[in-house]
C-alpha cells in the first residue's frame, strides 16, 4: 500500500512547548508505522504553525490540499500521521475526508492510535466521527479557558506580555535606559523631531529592540503608539468583518497596575500628532534644508522648497528657497537661514523664562482626565446592561456611539494641552548654528525642530524687481508666546 506521511505543528504561543510534539518526531513515528505494515511512503508533507480547526466551508492549508490532491490522483492509498487530530479537528473537515474515501477508498492511520480507520465502512466512519466530536469539544473548552484567562488578567490589570516590550521588564518594571529614551522620544516627536532621526540616534547609542533589531521609522512608530507606555491596558481579539475577512481589533480596557512611562495626556498628544493626515512624513526623514516645508509663501501660503539658482556670470550657483505653489517668491537660502536662526537665538532669554504650564491648563487637564474616566466607566456599564438584558441592541449602539464621540473630544483636548506643554532647549542653538553642516542632517533636524517650536509662522515676502540679495524686510516671523 502506498502511503503519505502528514505531520502538522499547531500554532504555539512563544515560550510554550507544542502539545503535538516536534515535526521530526511525528515523521519518525509515522515512518515506523509504515515500516511495520510494509507500506511504501510516496510523499512526506509537513507544515508548521497551522491549525486544523477551520470554519465551516473554509479551505484548509495549501499543504493539506496537496495531500488530498495526491489521493484524488490515485498516487496514494493511505494517509498516516502521529494522531488523527493532525488530519482533522472538526466534524465538517472529517466529512470532507469521508467523501474523499467514498470516491478513492483512502485509509487513515495514526502511529499513536490502535488500528486504522476505514472510512468506507460504517464502523470506521462512526469511530472517526466520535473522535472528531471529542476533538471539537477540546478546542471549544480550550477557547473558553483562554477567554476566561484573558478576562481575569483584564480585571487584575497586571501585565501580560508574550515578549518583553521595549522600556519594560516582563513584570512591568521599567528598564532604565529604554524608559528614559521613550520619554525623550515622546517629547522630541511632539517638538517636531523626525522618527528617522530618533531611530538613528537609538541605533547609534546601541538601544536596539528587544529582539536585537535596529530601529526604523516604522517599528519606532509602532512602539510609540503602544498604550502600555501610558499605563493603559488593552485587549486584542480577531473579529470577522461583513466581507468575511478577519482583522485584529485592539481596545483599551482600563488602567494597568504597572507604572506608566509617559502621561496619558502626552500619549494622546502623540497619537493625535502621528495620525494627522496633513503631517509630512518626509519620505525617510532626511532633510537637506533648514526651512524647507517650514517657511511659507506670503502670497499663496504654499510651503517653500529648496532649489538652486541659475548660474551667475562666474558660472556659480547658490541655494535658494522657492514657493512650491507656483514660484511666486524665491529667496537666497543661506542668508535667510542665518536671519531666522539669529532671531530665534535673540528670543532665547524670553522663551526660556516663560512658564511651561499655566495653572488654568493644569486644572483643565485634571477635569478632562476625570471626564475620561467617567465616560469610560459609563461605556462599560452599557455593555454590562446589554449582557443582562436591561437594554436592547439599538440602545446599546446609541449609547456606545455617544460615549465614543465624547471620548474622542476629551482625548483631543488632552492632546492639545500636552502638545503645548512640550518645550525645547534653546541653550545650544547658537553653538549648533555656528557648527551647522548641511551634509549632516542630524544637526539640521535639531535646529529645525527649535525653529518650528519657537516660531508660529515664517513667511517670505516679495523682494521686488531687480533685488537679488536678502534683506530683513523680506521675511516676517510670528513667534509663539511660550
């Protein structure tokens, strides 16, 4: 008899041992069974991190479909596995095998089970169906235990992280250097520093990810958007959309019992900043010009970009800033950069003396945090009332919608307050400007961050016909109050 050896390893949480044994062991046990029975093995098919529990009507993996195709083509007479649950775990998957057996006469055999299953005989189908029902019950019981376990963890507020997250230990304690780097990153991003610059700085300092990988803008962004950094507990689950696709949905479930690295207000501010559709991601973060994208044209309000002038009589060209909306205005770049930075430096004493926060803002933030807590509790209460039948689905949807709208409004205002509190240090700006090297984007990025934080608006004004140089009246700067 010709046999196919099929070995499958179910998805296993990180750090846990698979209950199905390793693939090599499964193949060895199946091969030993074939040797005892004198069967010839025509194919050995293995797959890892694949579940046999499928929804009704859903297709199994490509490797399992390959097993069925070999049987349908008459190239095999038996399927051999370590146990029958490697082949099927639901009644509907078994019925597919029964249909296959009626057409091809295929036999199922398991190394750790007695005898073989002849699905063409009533007794064989009965034994297989009993095993499928038992396997299905085991799956449902496991899911129920997992749901209850997640619920207990949510109620306790304790951290449950499959791997150590950046900035924390597995038990929720902070990892010093990483936690401080995260705090500074939140302040820097809200002050205008690019994710690319922060990632480069972390890599230079040897602050790698928990998996030992270097940082990029993409994975740094993911870490900064994690609610756990603000001490917020979340719960993730897979949900099915109306079109049948499954997506992972994460929702906040309350405060965790670990110490936050940043405040909720600062976290909300960063989420708001990174989610802003008008935010310029910069295509990698390398900026070659100090005021490109910062200064605006006074005529059309378009951002200016860096360019190069036409060659002069000596055959030389120099950097210029040009209106991106229609070349309304052009201006020599070097003298404009120098003028803006000197104005910022002159502003340093007044800026550093201004208070970082106002008492009214602190009072308003406390009020908003209390409102956020009350609204979240009201949202949870609605779900509990629906669960016990006190309200219907329509009332639940209306109430949840109002709560979500209120939470969005509250968190948006908290984000604005936190953004206004972020300060930049003007102490080293003069030194950086004196040493500024346009081949080093890190220095440009730092000075640029200060300019964006201190200046509310930088506008270029028309220079007039025949004017080639730059004068102070060609630039209008509006400073922030604090």
